C-alpha cells in the first residue's frame, strides 16, 4: 500500500483521538487550507507532503521564479489535484496571497533573508506560520517575531525536521524515561559537506561548478552569499532544536549565555581552485570560518556544544551526543553506553539495540505513513505536526519561543566572534515564563 492510499484509508487515525483545548473529543477533520510562500526545492518538498493528504487543500502558491512555479504545476498535474492560484512578480507578490480569506496557514520556504518580514506579515494577516529555518537575521528580528505572535495570538512554528528524526526521538524517549540519568552535557550541530550545494554551473542541480548568485540554481543563488558576509554559526537549528528538548529549554530551563569560536576559512577557496584552477571566485574572502564552535550554559547547569562544519570534505553527521549521570549516546559511532546495563563494562552497545526498545510512540505508530517522505521520514512528521496544530486551532509543538531560541544563535555567535570570543547573554524571549511552562512536543502518539 503506498502512502497516498494509506492516508486516504486512515484519515481518522491520522487526525487522532485527543483532548482539545476547547474540550472537543475529536480533532476537527476540516481541511486545512494552505498557502505556500516560496516553492523552490524545499518548498516543493512541503508541497509533496500536502498533496498526499486529503485533509489539506493547497489554495495558493507564490514564487518569483517561473521555473519553480512550473515544477509545481507538474506536481499538481501528476497528483491529479486542482492547481493552486499563483502569485508572482516582485518581492511583495506574497502579500496578495496573504490577502486571501480562504487560507488558514502558510508555509514559508524562501531564502533566509525574507523569513522575518514574510512571517510578520502572515501573522498580522491571521495565518498560522510554518517557517523554514532561520527565523531572522538579527536579535531584533527575533524579538519582532515573538512580539507579533503574542500581539496577534497567531502561532509561529519553525519547521525543524531533525527534531523528528527517528534516532533523535528515541533518544528523547530515553531521556524522558531517565535512562541516561540526569543530563549533564549535550552536543550537536550541522556537519555536512555543502560545497556542491553552494556552487553549481547554473544549468543542472549540483553539477559541481564554482558559480553562485543569480545565474546559479537553488541554494547557490543565495545561501553562498551568507558564507561571504557572515562569520557565525549560520545554521544552528538542526543541532540546537533536538538538544533543547533533551534539556527542557524554555520548559523549566533556559539558555543563559554563549561564546563562539571560528576557525580560519580555507575550504571553499580550495574547492573552487580544485574544480576550476585560476577561477576568480577562488580569491573571494569568505568570512565564515570552516568550523564554528559554540558553547552554551544552561540555567540548570548543563553545557551544550554546537558545531557548524560545512566547507570541508567530510561525511554527513550532526554529531549528537547526549550524556548523563547514567550513560551516553553518540550518533557518530551509533553507540549507547548505559552504566551497569550495557552488555560489557566500558564497552559500547550498538544504539540500535536501545532505540528499538525505546522507539518513540510517534514513530512506532506512524512509521508506515512516513515511509518515502523526505529526509528519511522526518518531513512527514514535521509537516503533520504543523497541520494537526492548525486543524485543532491550538498551539504548535515547536512554538514561537522555541523557534526563536534555536535561531537567534546565529546573530549571538556572530557578535561573540566579532568581539574576540566574548560571552553573549542569551535573550529570555519568554520573559520568565520558562520557569513554569510545560512542553507539548511529542509527548504521546497524537501526531504532534
């Protein structure tokens, strides 16, 4: 049975049985009407998830590039679904989409520099916001997001899919059950060779060229420039999002301050020179160091280390480490050690042994539906969580405070590096509410 047929036959199961904030017994099965702002490669991943669901209607899409809109038309045609209204033209074209009264929520998947203004306008228009990372470019941008969400009452959710990775969630289940004991130290990050993403020939995706900017394709059109302009952890949320759940950040705990360090930058210049000797792009001064390391203190005494490492030849790994008084998980060697419970003293167990036992209820229940979804199934879960929150007219499991906390690491790390690695005080976006807030993230198998 493919995912589309499975979802059609399981609509009620997907909605789930839950107790709603309004006191209803069943989730509202009314269709969620979505608008998409940005339908490049990442936006089309979310389009695909929406097309597989009978409880989602994609009403309108917006993009400034005809090629992206054309890809979307093919997606809808292949799915046999009614094509959405299209908004295109200048950078303000999305505002026409937001003026529509038949849209409940928007998915924002544009380049990072547009997320803040588009999210602000969407919340003011009364639309739930599911936004790709990053929330904003400055600390003030992040405060704007919080204040607008609070003022309008409209939820904002960063669509951080790694929070729903299967091993990440199994480890979270183990943390919550006390298997690791009291949490002491956490590590994670974004460790991924992105050189072939940051450059291409402008004709075919990932064609191993050395060009970037308007004539390139996909992320090379815009993401590469951030590596030229900013010396910071420019992509912290893949690591920070999951670690925040392990440490209960914003829910009885919070980040207090951080300090960041950046290595010299050689990887991108070396790559360009190897691919095209003598090319002028090899002489660009890339401000972003090849490896950025950020250390964070928590109110309850835990320490957190984040790494951004995307310019050097290396295999993919997010480098997760969860370490407590009773044991440790490290994703790099796919191993777990639990004091007195592992097979041999001072020797690793395969993490699979523990994660099969402590598979998170969400994955145990919905793994079949996630089969075939992007990023190993993570995309199904993060999209489903957002849609279910909209259907319930309730809070999102990754809320506005969580979203800005994991994202504001970028400007804070930038300032720390620029000031000679000076510690930076972490904003308390909750204004003290973190002491009594209760998390709603993945506490059961309801889909959130």
